[in-house]
C-alpha cells in the first residue's frame, strides 16, 4: 500500500521521528514501542503537509488525529478524525477518509475506549487505494 504523496494526493505526512531528532528537548513523541502497539480504536496524532491555494504560503502544516482501523505491513490504516483548517470542505481530504501511516509519523497517542472502537469498525467515507 502506497503512502500519501504530496504531488499525487495534494498532501502527505511528516516524519514525527525526524522532528524529535531535530529538537528532542522540546518535541516529545511516545516511545517506539507504544507507537508500534496501537490497536483499532486508538487515536494517533500525525503531522500533515497540505497543498493550499496561497502563493505566499502554498503548504499548510496541521497536526490532526487519526483513528486506527487496522494494521498493515509496517504500519496502520486509519480514518482522519479532524477537518483540516487550511481547506474548504471537500470529498478528497476531510474527516472520515481512510489513510495509511507508520509508527514514524505518530507524534501523540490517545487510548481507545468503547466509542472509538465502534467508530473504527465503521466504513470510511472514502477508502485508500489498495493497489
């Protein structure tokens, strides 16, 4: 399964581990073990780079929560649980879309509860391409 690509999808994920390496004293992330142990219903906060129609600042960076739906080879498949501030509502990149991500993208974790486990089992508004 391919990762989001800025040129193809209009957005991509930043590497949270890289942020932490660059500024470990001020940019905390959960342990690698915690980031590799998520289960359906857990929430992961990721850093998104989003293409926007602004010639002065063509890339918006937003931190948003993603609800883990399941495991993939080397990562997770989740559902975006936030609406990006930088974009008007749309069908391509909005709350409820499915997306893949890896432990290296995770900058924070919120543990699952009964409600998030139920939400993780629901069908996404738009599935991520499998090919």
